[in-house]
């Protein structure tokens, strides 16, 4: 059974930082590309960042230069380091196994003063 468990969300002031983690189990983690997505109230879920099995990364234009995705295959974990956070980054962030229908439960990120 595949499980993806996100953690690290919370309330942060504009300009602050958070690091999200997603621990995977039930899959051969190292062979899969992994993605972080987010969904704000009233909006569609959107791709934030993706990392391939080879470590190649891609980012949405809105987060380039501020967010960094990384992975630790020994820990079956993918991370999203978020810096210089803005109120418009407020959303529920989800971990996803690319090219599969596996999603985490989501973690809330709120950027507000």
C-alpha cells in the first residue's frame, strides 16, 4: 500500500521560510519522479516543483528562485524548501508520485502577517 505523508506546513510571516517533507512508503521511491503541488481556495491544483529520478528539477515560474525541491532516496523522502514566502503562496501543498495516482493528504501553508 502506497503512503505519502507530508509534514512541515504552518503559519509564517511574509518573507519567511518553511521546509516541507514527504515521506513515501510502499513504492520503489528512487525510480519515480516526485512532485509538489498546491491548491489555494477556489483555485485549481497546480504544479509547484518536480524532481526526476535522476535529480533533474523543474519549477513553476511563480516559485523559481525561491523554492527548492530535493530528495533523499535513502530516506524515501522528498523536500520542498520555501524561502521568501508571499501571501499568494498560501495553499494546501500536496506530494505526488508523478505518472501515478498517488497523493499525500496535504499540509497547509499560510503566509500572513
